[in-house]
C-alpha cells in the first residue's frame, strides 16, 4: 500500500527536528447511529516546536476528505497539501500551531474508529484501535511512537451514550440530542496508545486504593464495560478481582505508582486482537465475555491477558520503544508478566507456567523455524514490517528468553533493573541498550554477549541427551548435545525420572547447569543409575527444542501420561509434538500417544492443545492414505472419552467439542444430531448455545445441515456471535456453491466487516474439503497483489493467510507457491513474508507426510 506506509528513516528524520507539545482532538460522532453516515468530523490542533525553522514536515492522516489546514494562522489549500495519506506543510516556525479539519471514516475492519450495530437491540457501539499506526484514521497525527505528547480529547456523541478516553472526563455538556465530553489532558503518550470508547455500554464500577511508601494514598477508579446485550453474561466481579490482584502485584514488583489515573477495561465487538493496552482505557475482544460454558483454560487465558495489558502500563505506556524494532521491549515483557503475574499475584491460576511451556512456546517454535524468522530485536524498516512483527518471536520467544534471563541473573536483579528502568525513562522512549544498562548495573554481569546470543540472533536450538552406561546400568557419562545455527548459553535443569511403586514416573534427580557449545558433560550424573527418562530443560528454564535419547523416547511411548508432574508432562507433550512437526516422529505415532494418554491428562489447557495438534497431525502431517483412518480413530477416541469424562466437567466439554471437530462417520454424526435435537443426552453435558453451533458446524461440514435448519438456529440466536457462527456454517458446507459464495463475499467486496471475513474464511477452509477448494489455488496466487494494494492491512493479512491452499499438501501446490515467489521479487516485503511462511508450512507438511509414510 504505497503512500500509506511510513519508513523508519522518515520517522527518524521527523523526530530529529520536531518536538510535540500537545494535541487537542475534537471528534463529533453524533452521526454514528445512522448507518448511512459514513464519516465523522475530526479536528486536530497540534502544537509543536521545530529545531530548523523554515523546514517542511507532514502529518499522517487517512481520511476521505480534508476540509481545512491552518498553520500558524495561515490557511493552506487541502487540495495541494493533502495527498490521501499525509498533510504536507512547509515554512515551519520555531513554535507552531497546526489545525487540520477532516471527515474521517467509520471503520468496519477494526482499524481506526470501529462502528458496530448490535443485531439484538439495534444499539450502536464505537471504539478505537490504533496499533501500530491507525490513529491517523481518526485524527491528524505524527504517527510514530517517539513523538509523545499530552492529548486532550473532546467528543460529541448521542446524548444517551457514555464516552471514555485515556483520561477522566472533566465536563459533560448536553446540547439537544448530543452531549459533549471534555477529557482531561493525558500524560505524554504515543499516538498509537490514545483511545476513545463510546456507546450505550453496560458498566460495572469499582475502586482500588493503596498506601504508597511516601505515606500518600493512590486512588484508582476501576470500571469494566461490555455491550448491553452481553450484560447478563458479564462476570465483572471476576474481571475486577483479577485487576485488583494485578495492581497489588505490579506495585510491589515495579515500585512505581500507576501513572494514568483511572483504569477502564472495555470489552468491545469485532476486535481484531486479544486486547490493547491503551493507558487508562484498555480494550479487549468481547469473546472474553463468555456466553456459554467455557473451560477453566479460557478463564486463565483471560486473566493472563488482563495482567499482560496491565504490565504494559509500565512496559510500553510509561516507557515506550523508540521505533518498532524494539517492539519486544514491551511485548516480550508483557507476555512474560502475564504468566509470571498469574502466579505472583496469587490468582487461582497456578498452572500458568504449564500453559506457557506447552502452548505459548509452541507459537514461538513455529515462528522461529520459518525462513522469515528474525532476532527478538528486529529490523523494522516501515509500518508494514511493524504490523507483521506482532508475532511468535516478539511475544512468546521474547517472553521465554526473559524467563531464561531471570534464571541467568536471578529475579532480584531482573526486577531491580525494571524498577530503575521505569524511574530513569518515565514518559520517554528507549532502545535495547537502555535495558541492558540497568540489568548490567543490577546483576553485575556483562550482558552484551548474552544479548547478542539471545536477542540479536534468530532460530531455536535443539538439546539432546547422550547417555552411556556401564554393565551394571550406571551412567558413565551424560552429555547434552546442542544443535542449531547459533549455539547459545543455556541455564537448564536436567530431570531424571523413574517409576515409583504406583507406576508413576517421578523425578528422582535434578541437576542444574550451564550448557554451552555443542557438547556439555553433566558431570554430576556420572555414577547414578540410568533413569527411565532423561528430561532436558526440566522446569522449562530455557528456550529450546528438547530431544530424547532412544531409551527415554521408548519410556514416553509407553508411559508419557504417567509422568506425575504437570509441567514435566506438558514439556514431554511439547517435545513429541516438535518431533512430529520436524518429521522425526510419524504423525500416526503422535496420534497414538494422544489417543492413549490424553484421557488421563489433568491439565485442561494441555488437553485442548492436544486436541488441536492431533487434528493437525491427521489433516496435514499424516500420509494421505492413512488420513481417513486417522480421522476415524480421533472421532472414536473423542466419543470414548466423552462418555467416560466426569459429568459436567471441563474435560467433558473439551471432548464434546473435539467430537464435533472430528465427527465424520454415521455413528458420530448421529450422536451430534441427537444432541442438537435433544433426543440424545450425555449425562452432565449442557448443550448450550456455543456448543450447539459447534455441533451444527460438524453437520454443515458433512453436508447434513439444511438451509432452514441453520436459519432456524440463527433465528434462535440472532446475536453478533450467532451471525458469525451461522456464516461459518454456510461457508463450511461441502458444495462448490458454498465455497464460491464464501470466496466471493470476502474477495469481491469490501462490505464485510472483519468478523465475517474471518468466519467465511474459516468455513471455506475446512481441510476435508480440499478437493473443492483446490480450484481456488490458482486464483489465490493471481489475487495476492491486488488484495495487498486495495484492502487494509488487517483484512489483507487475513485473506493472504486464510485462503492460502494449506490443505493442498502436494508438490504441485508447493511449486505454485514457489512460482509466485520467484515471479514476484518486487512484491511488498510484508506480503512476501506471509506467503513464504505459508509455503514453509506446506513444505513442512510434506516432510512430515514422508516420515509418516516410511
Ligand atoms: Zn501486549
């Protein structure tokens, strides 16, 4: 999208001559409830200084129309100053006041000011989402993180609405059918962190107070809101309870009083990501308001996100990266703090590190093996690069590496470093060196070498144990082999496991050591009896792929589920999944492990990831000739475990959902239909609305859901969520017409909102329909550049990633992907990156299939 991009060089140049003193932003959204109104009035007045009087600069703005531009009292013709993405001004004075009046567009893609109308009651809701660079869709701005300033928002909205922003409102004036909300100036913050939420939201209020070390009391008003029609499901007490525990915890650890006054948390519709850390006004996807029963893993996930965003108030909002190269400075920390905080704040989610090891890190391992992987500190040339870097490296690998850093320098040095970092750089911008400075001070260690190995290089190492024994079965030598492009220093624990009297695999020895280079001898192990299982990286201190010696692997094949410790078991599951992905364990062997041991997996989050992975193993990694049998085995296993699960338990619900995902044969589909009709019952299983849609999806994908039946379900659940699930069901039907309709709805029009783009793609791409969707591989590659240039980046990313022919695991599709890449060296780097990653997934699937076939 040329013209809409902004390069690092341009941002540096602008920051080198400008300093921003303040923004005043006036928005008039009284037209929002009228669906025919496409735009709202936006007036920005920015006061800034320029160190080179006479110079020229530009503001960023994506608006259908600019009405006026005024610089220091001088009117400038918008027709010449505005090019569709930038407002150019020249002849700057040392001190400047620039006012831009524009008509900005209500968004349906979740970028900028998103507008949503609730099908339940016809109410309209607005919220903003900007990161990395969409504030410019709402007001004229210097859109880069290092030009911080105080913002004063004024919002005129329908009189029945409430409005929130980063700061508290100072005044509300009613004039006829409208009310105008004047908000206090914020502290100096980056443009991407500003926010407005407006609409007839349901609100729950609470309060947090805390005695500070200086004897004063910190008072933080709290609120949480969601759409009115979700209010019956809104467990605000639980949300605000986690919030207060988090505020206690971060104040203790960070020793810097929460700097942004009040703390609002808005759960908003059609949100593109999990949540966003706008200071004082955090936004979350409203799927975190649970309409139906979910497992405890979902509650844990939500609590993790609440703490992640709260950590950002310090890491990211108070101290912000200078440019997107150092996005990790906030995201890796927040991701780490999400899990660390769940334990440290004494929430009830005591398995947070199990979830982290098993699920969050799977994201990192996947991303880090793409050809497009990058160091944690990245090279971000422009905004498109930035958009793609909200990825498994910046979040999950970064967090895992921070966990390793804590093991390396100790938690006291780590947190004392954080405390100094906040005090030293409050309301400023930082780079890697600023963080290393404080950590070196507090740890007394030289961290340059460590940082070079862990933060400034890409890729994941594998650690493999090598065990030799004597005639009596005693270890003569245990060595750790390291394999990878960059051999790193790893602080690890080695766990030695044997069967106890009950048959459980329990740890009988633990050795902690530093692993360096390609071979490290574990001296302490010599002379001990050879254990049944050697588990490297026990306790998950470092970031690596764990391999096994032959005897340990045999122990896992016969007893993985018998490992008593939850974290060790999760690590073992993670390791065998990596073996499968790497084509070192046949997919059918992995499926056999899941079928054998998943039924005894106690951790619900781990169980749910086993379901996802087993399905992927069959759909993509198994020999196609075995696929049908593998699918049957999974469905049979799901049915067996569903019948055996404790009535009403999370495990029962998880197995019911897995049955819906795998059901294919007459027996399984018959039960699915019976559960929907009420003619079949599983004791304790509540077939609530979300589960009903999962069951309908199974029938739809099998071609057994009639149009009237699906329409009837939508009539019974005529909600935003119902509309999405209904759309997905329609697209998931196994007919050429259904696929054509879904494809066309996404590709041929820009009318669909983000949520329905996603629903259509999800329904279209049912792996079992690969024969139907194969026709779309060639059109897909033809379409790519047009999509990239015409659609917003959020929607373009979904189309490129979602319509890639993932299920066409054959050499021909791989060749088509290569042909596109070879033929389009000049395509946007971010577009090429997405296609390269999809292509790499495909190549990986072919390698795994070859392993499974052999
Ligand atoms: Zn974050």
